[in-house]
């Protein structure tokens, strides 16, 4: 499933639940994919996500600054 940034901001809890259920969630900016929402458990142990945080945590921060 692909959603735009505004929809992702407004529906983040629902999208996280769908990602945890195994669905691929792509976040797009003006129709161009910019991020993929995945469960943090999908990150290999000992690896930090983008920006040094837990995988997925920087997505909400980035969404607040993009939209």
C-alpha cells in the first residue's frame, strides 16, 4: 500500500498496525516513494536505523518536517 505524507501523518497508528501485520507500507511525497514503514524487528540486531535511532522512529519526525 502507498500513502501520501499527509495521510501517513493522520493515520500513523493504523499504518503501523498494518506494517506489523506484514503489509508493505510505502510513504510518498507528491507520488514519489520516500520511505518504507517496517516493524523495528525487521532491523538486524545491533543495527541502528536512519539517524542512529530504532528503525522506523525517524519516520514520524521526518513526516512532521516534510508536510
